C-alpha cells in the first residue's frame, strides 16, 4: 500500500473519524468557463406531503436522493446524425436564428467517436466536454450517472454512458458520453436542465460528502498535467493508479476563498 494512502488511513483511525468528507470541485476550462454552473445537491421540488406515511418522508428515499449531485447542461444543443457519401455517420448541428450557440462553437464541444470506439455496431457514441474536476484528500470514488430523477416528456434517443473512478487519485476532467440507439431521432438538450448526476463513495458508506469549491494550485496543476492525456499512450489508465498514488502530494484540495451555496 502506498505511503500517502497509509498515512490517510492511519489518521482516520486516530481518534474519532470525521463524519464529513470534503470533495472539492472546479471548472478547468481555457475559455467560456462561466457557462458551466456550480454543481448542486439534488433537491426534489415537491408540494407538502399529505401524510407522515407519504414516500417523500421515507428516510431511505431521502438519504438516497441527498447523496446525488446534479450537474446542469451548459448550453442548448440540437444534434442530428446524417451520413456522408461513403455511408459513414456524421454529426450535424441544427441551429436557428434564435440559437445562442452556432455550429462552429458546438463543434468544439461535441465529438463523434470513430466506429472502432463504439460498444455496438450501429450505435454511435458522442462525447461532450464537461470540464469539471473533483478532488479529495481522502479515498473517494466518483460515480457519473444519468439524471435518474429527471422525467423527460420526450425521451432521449439513446442512453448516457456512466463511469466510476477514484477521484482522490485521478481528478480527471469529466465528459458526457452518449450512446445513440435510435439514429433517426434528434438529440435535444437544454441549458440548465439536469445533464448528469454524481455520487461519491467512501470506505465508510455512512459518511456524508460535502462539496466545496476548490482552487487550482500549482501542485494540483502539476499533478493533473501528469495525468491528462495518458490514454493516448496506454489502453488501461487504471493500471497507472499505483504510480499516481506514489507520486501524489499529501494535499491536493485547497478551498476557494469565496462562499459556495451548495455546501452542506
């Protein structure tokens, strides 16, 4: 076991362990970072419950929902799949005079993966930039999930691809990945609607996570620079976790010096 993790676990056993784990977030974008809103703890908008037995008072339901973090969609997107002269899929951006973002801008955010990167033939995969980083100084795993509490009157023509990784070792920039099942239907996303959820896991499942806004320190930047882009050289980035653990500084999370409304 690496030295950094050993020290973390030893501190956890010295005296009573804190019940709250701080997980920092930041937007790591070169330009237009203001379009990415702050992560927010999920809160159901519901009228007063009719009785104490109503499902809205169930402690299991309340605890489950309160452990999800909501990431809102940054921009309106109307996407369509077409085909080129060779029959290969191509991504088309549907815009109108009222569209806030043009096709050239959206093309910088959205990528259609090559067919060799799809999970199944005939189901194209696209990726949309989501330049959030999450960092912790205790072992915490991040789960990226579809917005399971959000009801859509018009379902999406496919499914979001989720993921899970140790964000204390691997504070990578996120992506929104989508597998397009019904290629005859357009994909329409609206700015501000729930885009995806995050759920964090600690070794002790009873501990709560507190989101705090983080700042990009020189130590965190250097660590991220060593991590970013490794998938261009190795096929299994998880194999690099032992190296990341050995080289990880003792502290990566530094809180921003300003209030953040989603702290709990």
